[in-house]
């Protein structure tokens, strides 16, 4: 009976959607499982695939160039993402196997050779920005070793010397970059990039070195949703979605305008943002310290312990001067986030953000500290209040607190959500839905300020 039903389903037009749904569910399970374990390195291949996909979508690259085809799993996963895929494999057996695997795909080109030798010829065909997935290295087993364990420095040099200057480079296995077995150190590679592309972003995350003109700015999960949404929309009707997006935007903006009016009418800054049941033993985190005004008010009122996170050097220095000699206030020159990472921040007074760039703003490299690491290193079991005003970073940070269960260690969360992040409305809604299981809302001025208190 079940077999019959399955056979029937296979012949219906909804079958591809069911398969897609099943795959998305499986993917989510793998990604969530990996996150629950604390993002161990190396990540599952799926995370690498999602990263390549995410960069391809964000930077609209049509061509993937991979070094190290191996069994062709990355090629296979990307076959519908890119218009053209070139992959170079040194080992002749692996080359033959993958050549056969993709024999029917016109847009997939498997090339045999040492990638450091094959790249110049390949690059001579290229006239537009490509995404490079550099993964051609000796890895034991059935893989092959060329003149070097890894030709990465040669590869990167060829890419930088190419006439097209906007290629995106992703390099797998960052953990091997320790200056041994032909691998440069991360620092060495970073210096090379800084020399060739001084304003570019050099990031290391999930064991992948990412070299690109701009930072991605938002996480895989949402981009998946974006891609998925885009495909469905294409098939059903783009207009319907555009229209509903407009409606959502209209509602959010309307709600925001009302909220901001009410906030000022109620004098929220004075009456709500500094009123908590705190005492001199309380622990407070100020994520996004700026000039320390909020921390100043809270400290004056409760004389509690405050950790201020401020990634921008000039503001950090100002706060340090302001609270010099106040032992209970610790000023940390990091942003607070979901992982340890270095990123460029666009500096625009109290709107400085890793996620948006104003035409007039300058940019500076900043460090972000994972909230999990911070809590562990400081041995913090309970935080009475965290204020989060980090210009778009709140979504990643809150996702991390919720995913990891750390949320239970927070008494109050005072949050300012920002609208300029892609899918801000949906992300806020999801965060609030999960947050409401452990916390209740004490005040709510959408996209202005809201506070959640532990149940
Ligand atoms: C880690 S595997 C690649 C996995 C594949 N990129 C994926 O994501 O599914 C590394 C591959 O690089 C190949 N390799 C080693 N040195 C190479 C070189 N100099 N040029 C091209 N390929 C190389 C190895 O034979 C091996 O198949």
C-alpha cells in the first residue's frame, strides 16, 4: 500500500517539492547537530557547501573554480548554483572517475593536473569574477601529492595577478595553516592579501579562509531561506512575493513610526532602559558601548559590575578614559557575537555596523568575541542584564544564545533590533517566538527597544 502511494506521489507535480522539503529537513538536522556540538572543526561537508553557496548568492558569481576535485562532491552540490564549474584534480584515477560522473553535464569541466600549473591556462579563459574553492592538497588515502603538499601560495598569487580583480577566494582546511608541510601560516597569507588587496576582508570561520571584497554579513541559515524562497518565487509568482514583502515592509515601518513616537512620549530612555532590580553584586553586559552613556547611568544607579563591549578603537579609548579607576567596569575592545572572528566595521558614530556601509563612513578591522567563549572564560553562570545595541549583529548573537541554551543564564535582555538586515522582520519574529519560552516581554517598542525578563 505504502509502495503504491509512493509510486503515485512520484507521478504527481508535487514530488520534486517533497524531495526538496525532505532534503532541507535533513540539512537542517545536520547543521543543527553540528552547532549543538559547538561547531567542531572540521565541519561537515554540508557546511562547506552552504558556505560556497552563500558566497555565490551574495556576490552573484556564475563560475566556480575548484582545485582538488576528489570524488566531485563539491561539484555535484554546486551543479545548479553556478552556470559553469571548472575543477582541477591531480590524481589520474580520481580525475577519470569524476570525469565519468559528470560526463553528461555540459557546464562541468574536470581538468587533470597540478592546479598550480593548470590555473594560468584556465584563468586565461576567464573574463568575469569567479568564486574559487581552493582545496587541492594532499590528504592521504587515495589522494595524490604533487611537488608540494599544497600549492596554495602559487594559486593565490595567480588569482591576484589575474586581469579580473574581484574574484572571491575560499580556502578549505584553515586548521592546517600553521607554517608546516608547505602550508603558510594564516598570518603569512593574511599579509599577502593585505599587500595585494589592502581594503579586502580576510576572515577565518568554520575552518574556511574567506577572502573577499566585502564581508558576507549574514548567516547561512537565512541565505538558504533566501535561495529557497527565490526559487519557489520564480516558479510561482515573483509579483505575489514582491507585493507581500512590500506589505511587510509597510507594516514594519508603520509599527516602527508609532513605536518611536510612543517611546519618546513615555520617555523610555529615562524610565525604562535603566529601571531594573539590580544591586552592587549584579552582572551587566553592555554590548555596543559606544561612549558609555548607558553604562554610566546603570553604574551610577546600582554600582554593579559591568562588562562593556566596544569594537571600535576610538570609542573604546573614550570609554576607557571615562571609567578609568572604576574597578567594577571592565571595558573590552571586542564586539560581542556568535563566534570569534575578525571583520571590517563601517564607522558611523552610534550607527557603526559590521552589516551596513554608509557612503561617508570609513572602515576599520575589528575583533568579535564569541559570547560562549566570553561566558566560559569569565566563568559567568548568570548575567542579570544584557543590553544589546549592536547595529544588526543582534540577530547572530541572539541566535547563538538561543541555539546554545546560554539564554537561560540571562535575567534580562534589553534589545534594539535593526530593520536593515535581510529578513529582519522574519528573524526577529523567530527569535521572539523562541525567546518567549524562557522569558516574558516587559516592554515592547518594535525596532526601538524591547525587554525580555526570565520567567
Ligand atoms: C580534500 S580533497 C578535495 C575535496 C573536494 N574539493 C570536495 O570539497 O569535495 C583534496 C584533493 O586534492 C587533490 N590534489 C592534491 N594536490 C593537488 C594539486 N597540486 N592540484 C590539484 N589537486 C590536488 C587530491 O588528490 C585530492 O583529491
